[in-house]
């Protein structure tokens, strides 16, 4: 019996066996969105007609023998990625009426692979946030408990995948926006190496940190999507000209010793990741997951990441600095909302930006403008760049002793909507374990590894050296073959 709620790999097998058509799978996704999303608010735009047309085309391609592994799979894109002909709002009033004139590189790649775009997902405004409460289109709710945040900023994509509305969705991760919501919603989220996927068509927040990536229920599904998304794009000068690894092949490789499939793997454990400030239930679940990695044959080694404590302050200098520059284009002339009434040109800029941006975006623009201003640039921005290099050096030294680094994705599980809304610094601290990978440019994945006593998902984070996505996904896959945390579904 065909299951339209299957994983990407499961659905791909059903499609290949003609047990289900893409039109049927897409209709099932659209029906589920219609039935459930009014309470989750994970979608900003649903494109039913476009999705069914793309699904029909995928079925036709399959009939002609021209379908690849992702052909006909319904997916969603975070609303920060440009999608030709569809709104791309970035969760902002500023872009509430903006229709993208072209596809982001990763969107185009996934389209060419035959995926079916069902809609665009809600997000914190301009990807600034850790709870998805900063969207112009209202907060997203966590499918495990509607009183909780789903994490952010890619909370819509995470909630949509966790609620089984779509089997996979894209996200972007500047300081944790894929991994933290993946952990809060009990799914798998991969932030690739900076430069592995092109940023072309990703509306820029902090260009030196922004990384397109993917949400799915399993590492295997993330591998399938990453294979389609990764690769050099001449339109993004930071996208790397380097062959894309065979991710699915790395996962499928049989273990030499099936009882100990992770034999030979060295897992680095930084004391900084399991110390003070980590919720006791999160620490317990992560320690149990590390014990499971050992049971699967891995050895663990202590490593040091002494600058972890500096990462949040460094990030909150660099990211707002870049944001203040990137967001200057939203002036009501070149891009974005324009005030209906104004006295003169300066007043038009002022009113358009005052009306178009929400409070968190304004806060970041103010901070960014300040740290870049003459007289403060050296003390803040330059210093932050120097510490950023030291963080990357720490990871390089740690990876001389281990193959992956493990720890929690976030210090706590999902918190109630509103609980941190008035305390930006508390909110920023949710990203303490995710920001380091962005500063260093390295890949990291969050995988489900347990629940709190009151049923909130917990994520295990694995970091790898630059371009070690295949290794990370293979370790995550072995863990998922031995555990069933990723199979737990919220009751909806
Ligand atoms: N929560 C972080 C911030 O608000 C990270 C956001 C992101 O990764 N896009 O900046």
C-alpha cells in the first residue's frame, strides 16, 4: 500500500515502482497542508496549481524513462530563496508583495532534479531569529506542541517536515537556523560547508555565514537532496569548484563489521559542549546518544574548543554588520515596501524602512551600523574577524585528533511561544552551539536523539571538517539505522 507520508527515499521507491504517482503524492501533501497548516502556520505561500502541474510533468518524464531519483517528490522552500514567479517574502512586510524574477541556484537545481515545489515556508524576518516569532506572517507553531516555538529562523520548513506535510524542505543556516529548528522539531537538518551550495538567489542576511541546506526526516534523505543542490555556480564567487561527493554511495557502503559499523571512527567531545548552561535532560539524551555511537564501534576522545564562549558575541558583531550593509537595498526604490505618504526623498526612505522592517531587523541594522562606524570598526568588527579566525583554528586543531565532533545542537529543547520574546540576549544564547560551525565555515548536522520528560524533541549535533558532508551523513545514517528517534511523529 503506497504511503504518501513516506520519507524521500521511501517515496522515491514507491514512485519508481509505480505504486504511487507524483500527482497522487503531491495531492496528498496539499491535502495535509490544507487540513493541518492553519494551526501550524508553516507555509506563507502554497502553490497547488503549480505543484500539480510539476507533478504531472514528473509523471510524464517517468513514463518516458527520464526520471531521476528525486523526480516527483513534493518539497518546500524557505521563503528566503528566490522562486521564479512565486512570492519570496523573507517573512517581512518589506517584501510582502515581491515576486521573484528568477530561481535561486539551489531551487533551480532541485527543480531540474524533478522535485515538485508545493510552497514557500514561513521564517523569522530576513532569517533573524531563533524561534520564528519574528515573522510578519505570524509565529510558526511546533507540531509536537502548539504552545511551543519550532525554533528559527527556518521554523516553517522544520515544522512542515516534522508534521509530515512534505518529506523534505530547504533552509538556510547563518548561525544555526537549520540545525536548531531541526532539533526542536525532532527531524534531521544539515548545514553544509560554506561554499558547497551556491548562495545565488538566497536573499542575503550575513553573506560570509549564510549557507543553504536541507531538512528531512533522515540523513539518507538529506544526502539525496544535497546531491542535487551542491556544486559550483559561477554566479556565487564563494561557491567552490570542487567535485560533489557521492553522498548516497557513502551511506550505502556496507560496514566491514556489521555489529560495529562505526569501528575506527573517532568522536571528539569538547568539554565546552556539555558543561554549564546545558539543560539536564538535553545533556542526558546527548550522553546516551554518544554511548550509542560507542556501542556502534566509535571511540571517543576529549578535544578542546576554548573559544566557544566568544562565538555568540563575535557572531552578533559580524552578522549585524553584514546585515546592515545587505539590507540597505531595501529602500522603497530599488527593492521593497514604499510608504504611501512622505514629504521628500529622505522622509520616504525613513518611513519606508520604518514601516517595512520589524523590531529585530531594526535592532540588527542599528548594531551593525554602529560596529562598522568610524572609530568603532577596529574595536568591534576587526576584532571579531580576528577571533573568528581563532575559532576556525580551534576546530582545525580538534580535527587533527578526531573525525567528527559531537554535542548538543542547542542548550535546551523548544521553549514556549513568548517566553524569550522580550529578552534578545537570552534568545541569542540559544545559538551558542550552532554559531561556531558558521564562524568556521564547516558542516554540521542535527539528528533526533531523544525527548524531554514532557515530550519535547532533543537533537544531537555532529560537526565535521570542511567538505566532510559524506562522513557526517554516513555517521548520522548508522545512528539512525540503530535508533528510532527519527521515526517518532507528533500526533496531529
Ligand atoms: N538565530 C540566529 C540569528 O538570529 C541565526 C539565524 C540564522 O541562522 N539565519 O541570527
